[in-house]
């Protein structure tokens, strides 16, 4: 699966990019018809500790699935996005099989 990681207004290190790639690659075990995905990493300008935003869009036949989380670290936000995406993919898979 092809994943594009874009960091907005900063440069993400290779360790973070490979962490995200490994996490997103695990989505294939839930649904093997995933076309690709995009990951957007943003830094919020607020003074709050939770200023890291991760937005993941997964392309599957029929539509796209989107998850967005804001946490203290990009890793934590990625983990929460993965939980959301896995639930959405499972729901989509059940819906497709039910037709």
C-alpha cells in the first residue's frame, strides 16, 4: 500500500515517518482492498501541550476513510487514529458483505 506522509511547516524525521508507515501498513490485515493513503502532520500554534495533529485519509473502493487526532506527540495521535480507522474499516467491510 502506498502511503504519502506530508509534514506541514516542519520537517518530519525518518524515524517518525517509518513509525507511521508501519502502523498504517497494519490496516491491510483488516481489509485487503486498500488502495493507498495520505498522512498529514501539523503543529498547532496554541500554547497547549496537545499541539500535534495527525490526519490520516485511507482510500478504499467506493470512498475514503478519514481520522484526525490531536495529542501531545505524533506517535500518540497516530495510535488513536489507527484505532478509529480500524473501527471504520471493519464497519465498511461488514456493510459491503451485507449487500
